C-alpha cells in the first residue's frame, strides 16, 4: 500500500465530515438535521474538489480510501478511551 502525504486542510475536512456524520446519525431535531446535512454536503464538495487529487495520477481511488482510513482511525481510538 502506498503512503500519501495529505495536506492538513484535506485531513481536517475529512475528520470534520466524520464528526458531522456521527452527529447527524444521533440527531432527532429535524431543523438540526437540515443544518447537518448541508454541512456534510459542503464538506463533501470541499473534499472531492480539493486540488490535491489532481496530483495523484490514476491513484485517486486508492488515495481517497487511504484518506478515509487515516482520518477514521483517530476517532475510533478516542471512542475506546
């Protein structure tokens, strides 16, 4: 598996996406779910259109999975504490 040097803003955006996604899964207030969904959409666009992806020739799908795996792990470790 290749290692990728993701920019900090891309890592932060993906971590924020996971945080908002978890909040949405637990939210019961309909007006708040709308806000959270819009936030997810904005973060999704920011992640998908980040200039970093243009620097990865034909390896973008693997790099996107690596980004998800790298940003998911810290959250799951914190949840175990």
